[in-house]
C-alpha cells in the first residue's frame, strides 16, 4: 500500500504543476495578444498621421501652383503696363510738349560737382 499512497500523493503535485503550466500558457497568450494589439494600434495611429501629412502636403502643393500662376499673370500685367507702346498711347504722355533747343552737358561731370571760382 505504500506504493499506492506515494502515487496518490504525487498526483496532487502533478495537478498543481499542470495547472501552473496552463496558467502560464494562458498568461503568455494574453501578453502576446496584448502586445500585438498595442503594435497594431501604434501602426494605425502612425499611418493616420502620415496620411494626414500627405493630404496637407497635397493641398499645399495645389495652393503653391495656384499662387505661382497668379504671380505669372501679375508679372504679365506689370510688363504690359510698363510697355513703351502703352506709355506712348497714354494721354498724359501725348499732352507733353517736345523740348526746344535742348542743352546737353559737354563734359563728363556730375551735376553736383563744385565749380571752382578763381
């Protein structure tokens, strides 16, 4: 009978060991699942932030091209306004009287040069 009692006493130890193995397996599965879920959420937030930046970048590129087009149109309007033929057709310019007997400087001096009086 001593063999029977030693076997029955060993069974509760095995049962406890089996229970601990099952608990550790469940704990391992839960921790791995939690880690996978946390990583999936991090990837989701990162992808969302990247998509938002891409959307903003696309909008800024579109706005930039529109502003460049507007700048080009304004530059053309400025060039047209500064054109000589447009200035010559201006009524204010046409009302000007041509100069009679213009006098030009003979020497290469500046207008502000002092003339020495001897």
